[in-house]
C-alpha cells in the first residue's frame, strides 16, 4: 500500500521539480487528505509509516521511472 501512496502523490503532483524527502511526502499526503475527505486509505498508511520506509519506496519509485525511461537500443 505504501508504493500505491507514493504513486498517488506523484500523480497528484506531476510537476514536482525535486525529489521529495519523506517528510515532504507526508506533508503532501496531509494536504491531499485535507482537500478530500474521501482520499484513499493508502495516504493514511503513509502518514503512519516511518521515514525510512517512505524513503525506500521513493527510491523504488525513482528506480522504476528510470527503467521505464531508458531507451531500448536500436540495431541498424
């Protein structure tokens, strides 16, 4: 669920110009929860997670993004 929350944060804020720290992610999650009382439960889980667990998921998110953005070599 924590990975889903991180994905949700990045979808809600697609123009983040920096790699957020875990405390930034918690602030963004709190903001989203305050704007929408029907926000997904994964944001609540994120709020209760340790900074270390959030940091691990942020790193995994960026690793997935880097793999997704890599070009496939063309053979000519």
